[in-house]
C-alpha cells in the first residue's frame, strides 16, 4: 500500500510540475507584453530563465541550498558523532549512499534533505534538533529525510524551488512595467486603435504579476504536503518504530521559528521553520494530522 501511494504521488507530482512550467510561461508572457509588447518574446525568455535556474539548482543543489540556509559541512564522526552515525545507519537501512552531513547553527529543532539524487544528496540538522532529541527521536527524523532521498523527493523539491525563484525574478522585472514598457505599448496600442484585446492583455498581465507568486506558493504546497505524509510513513518503515518520530514531531510542533531561514527553502524542512510567520500557504501538513496517521499504522 505504501509503495502504491508513492507511485501515485509521483504521478501527481509530475502533473504539478507541468503546471509549474506552464505558470512560468504565463508569467513570461505577461512580462513580455508589459515591457516589450510581445507575448512570444516573454514566453521564450521565461522558458530560458526557468531552464537556467533549474539546471543550476539541479547540478549544484546541495551547495546552493546549504549556502542559502547557512549550513556548514561536517566531514567525519568526530565532530557530531551521534548525528553522523544516525545518518550512516539510516542510509544503510534505506539502501542509499551515505549523504553529506551538514549542521545549521540554530536553536530551533529542524532538519531537511536536499540534492539531485541519492548519489548526490545531503542531510542537514540544526543544533537545536541535536540538543533536544533522544536517539530514538533523532532516528525517526533522519529516517524521514532518508525517505525523501530514497523517493527522489529531493530532486522534485529542487526543481520546484528553482521554478519558484524564476517566477520571483520575472515578477520583480515585470513589476516596473510602468517605467520601462508602458510608453512603447501605449503607442503601439494607439496605432492599432486600442480595443478590447489590448485591455484584456493588460489586465491579464497585471493580474499575473500579483497572483503568480501566490500560485507558485500553492503549487509548492501541493507538491510538498503529501510527500511529508509519505516520508513519515517511510520513517516508520525504516526504523520499525513509529513512536520515535511521533515523539519527535511533538517536540517540533512546540518549537519556536528558526531565526535566519531562507523562506523559499521552507518546504524542504521536516517541520515548517517559519511557524506562525507564514500560514497562508503552509507547505507542511498539521503536526496533529501527521501524528494521527502514524498512530494508526
């Protein structure tokens, strides 16, 4: 049943990623119309920008994401032996290569995995996580992250992060349309006699500038939420001890927000690192629902 859910979720994720790419193209069309009076040029530019962002993120995702979240790598077990050995053990159980291990100096407990594939993956944990978790709880958290690695969730999250960044860049560029592109477009509309089509295109473009970031956040949310449930189930499978993750989730649910976290990376963490700072499009299911599902296993 678990593997059927994983396969079904992968198919849904492919659909959501296709929607994400379409959204990038639509934002590009809007920017192209506002700045250059050309939908086609905007779409091509957006696809190029999205592809560049994706290639950069996929080829170097670990270094980029860790730099964004102020993670520093530990090279051997002497530095943080409990974390190192837990990652080593859970990787062995999950039958994936040992990932790189990073530490984030933050008192709030949290962790995430990133990378392109299991062969090029990394796991990060905060100092707060290591301080408050016992061995069983730490195993539950790390097994959750190993499930993301094993299921290739890390690649999907990386692509979604790249596309969201591309949309942010495009909307920032398009946000100055009244300074850069309004004169040329107005003169062109005057030559064409104005008309309803130009008004509709203008309204569409302005709406895209406003709504595209929200739509991108909603897609990221849809991609992330069900994968968190599946990674929780994967953790229980790997550790044979759902109570470890249940206890860890209770502690995570009571934690304070992280002090210096990159908001675009929030979906990667096992628990929302922003807490009450951003609730409109929460990329994580409620802790209570996750615990309830684990208790029923």
